[in-house]
């Protein structure tokens, strides 16, 4: 944590030295280092499928987030966010069920994204679980991620902020543990994802192809 804190030029953008706003001045490099250094990442989201699990089409449907995709660091250095399908980093993802049916872009693109998620869930270093809508637990956060560092323990990120104090660790660790405990198992999660994916594919087949303006003008001639 001291190593990461030293990366902050001129202090932090928060009143508390134990809370860092990841998008604040000077904090992007620190946040990117945290993500790339972590040997394991555990994440809950109710907003959208996290960037390490996204396809290019799904990512393009969302506004570019320079911290969770590619960030141009000092002197033009590019820091790439690690992908869930690459390397030996351990990934544990808990998705709110609502994320699966929250279409952004075309249904065909969403079906492709869910298919990619299914493929990743079969990897030995990736665990994907779904928190059902009727689960007894409802987390009051859109995004929660814990990054385990070999020599620094775990740092928690929540909705764009990174927390380094012990009390925050305990609270956010408890939140994630509850989400994991209330989520359905791996196999049932795959079945849910596959079911939604098939529904997206059916919708995509039923939709008429969108014609470009050039084709429309050609027909008029």
C-alpha cells in the first residue's frame, strides 16, 4: 500500500488518506498498477460485465473508461488492463442476474458477449457465479472488486474509489463474501447465461437487418 501511495503526486483527491478516487489527478497510474500487479481479482457488479470479461463489440457499446480499458500513462506508456482469459491470474466474478438481460447495442452483439462469458467460465482460473434477482441479498453497490497483492494483502475498489484501511477491507470483504454465498453454483450460473444467450440469439434472428443509407439511395434510383 505504501508503494502504491507513493505514486500519488501531491497527495490524494480525498479528505481521507485511506480513500483514493481512481479517476482523480495522478491516481490513474496507481490504479492501473494495482490491477496489473494483483495475483487474484474478485469482483461483483450489478451495472455491466466488467472490462476483463468483455468482447470488443460489448466494450465499444459503452463509453470508454480509461482506467478499466487502456490508459496512456506518463511519456505515452500504455498500461493494458489484464484480460480474464490470459495468464494465471485467478478471477472470481459474481454477476447480478439483471446484467445478463441488460442489452447494450445489438442483441447479436450481446449474444456474442454472453457466449464469450460462457467460454471464460470453463477456464480453470475463472469462476463465474450469478446472483439471482430473487436472492435474499441486495448489495448497495454497482461495482466491488478486491485485488489480492502477493506482498500487500488485498485492496478493495468500489464504484471508482480504492480503500486501503483495515475497516474498509473488512466491510467490503464481507459484502463480497455475502454475494458469493448467495449466488447460485457454477453449473447453474452457466445454464442461466446460456438461456439468456439463446434468447438474445432468437431476438437477433427475428430482427430485420439494418440497411445503410447508401443501400437505401441505390434502391430509390
